[in-house]
C-alpha cells in the first residue's frame, strides 16, 4: 500500500478512508474494555518514562535559574527595605 502511495497509484485520502473504521473500532475497544484500556495506559506510561529519562537536563536547569533569579530579586528587595528606601514598581 505504501508503494502505491509513493508511486502515485493510490490516493492517500482513499487509504485514510480505508483505515478510519479500524481506528474507530480500536477507540471503542479502548473505551469499553478495562483490560484494553489498562494496556493502552501502561504503554503510554512506558513511553513517557523513556522520554523523561532521555530528556536533557536543560529543563531542570531553566527551573533552577528562574528560582535563583527570584531569590536574587527577593534579596535585593529585602536589602532596599532594610536600608530605608522604598521598592520601585
């Protein structure tokens, strides 16, 4: 089927129309059957677990930098309050 799509013999819209009822039946099975629902959920949990392990540490570094910036602002505000000047803004 993929060769037909790549070769231009089969319209991709027809293939999509052909696959749609199968997707709808799979959705109904996941919705109605607790075993299928649980298996689907476990599959997604495994996928997300792997993604979290592979995720670069940049997200945690961004959070750390934001926290440091917030602490610096609070420290500066505290110093200004102790010196008797009023905070601006």
